[in-house]
């Protein structure tokens, strides 16, 4: 499943361990941290990351959705939202009738995040 933010496509990835992007322009609250994370993709491409930030999805007539701890990976061509991280942060990811929703488990809030 994919969603767009400011012209970029974001993919929900059930095997990703981190939210990642290679597009610096999408990030806010950019912060240098010594992460020294090595990321390897199925096509044997390898990248390293040392920075994290926040991405805010501006949505039509709906409040913005912020995703924190997004890793900036120089050279990466895809933007990934890690389903596992969303789950760890207390969200259910729900696929229904061609749409994607996040439901906060404790608060019960539901937000549509994609199609």
C-alpha cells in the first residue's frame, strides 16, 4: 500500500525495521544522531544512516499525520513506513475496502493514511 506526501510515494512495508526516506526535503525537526545503522534491501543494495527526523503528512481536510524517528538514508530511492514500528508504538494497521487506516489501540482513534 502506498500514500503520497508532497509528491512522494510512501510504501507500507511489513518487513521494514525502520521508517526510512532518501528525500531530505520531506523531513522536519532534523536531528543528527550517531545511529550507525546499516540497512540492507532484498536487492542486495546496502545503505547507512546517521540521522533521524519527522515527516508530516498533510492530508486533504484531515488533520496532519506525523511520523517520528524517520531515518534519512542518503541515496535511498524509496520511502518506507514500517508496519512493525507502528505496531510497537501502539497502532493497529487496518486494510479495508482498498484503504489503509491506523487505529491507536489505547485511544481508539482511527486515521485514514492511504489507499
